């Protein structure tokens, strides 16, 4: 299963966020959380947008969410910072689940 995170923050906080990100990723995630991508875009409302794509086994989803909550604590006190997380299946996983009914 995948956990997708979406974070936003004001462009004025860019340098602070870069420094925090570099420190945060220096601490390895547990082996059951595989970080595939951290993607970013800029501009518009609400500012800088960052999308993280993480993979965890089905039996470790709750643990993966907890680890990511700990990771995002690195940014909580940045004014204007917001984030959300959601679990997602691949299309193949969803189709298999639907056909199993």
C-alpha cells in the first residue's frame, strides 16, 4: 500500500524548510517504510507544494503512518505549514480487490 503525503508552506519559509528537510531525511526511515519520491512545485495558492510517495506493506500501514507523523513533526512550528496523508492502492490492487467480491 502507498501513503501519499501532501504538504504546503509559504514561499517565505523556503530556506527554513530546506534546512529542516535536509536534517529530517538524514534520519533513516524504518526499513518497512520505503520513500519512493518527494516531489515539489511552486507558485499559486497556497505556495510551495510537496508530495511524498511512500510504500509500506499492508500489515505495516498503521506503523508507517506513525513514522510519518514523527517525520512531519520536524515542520509543525513553521508558520503556514500544512500537511495531509492518505493511503492509496495501485490500480492493479484495487481491481483485484473489486474482482474478489
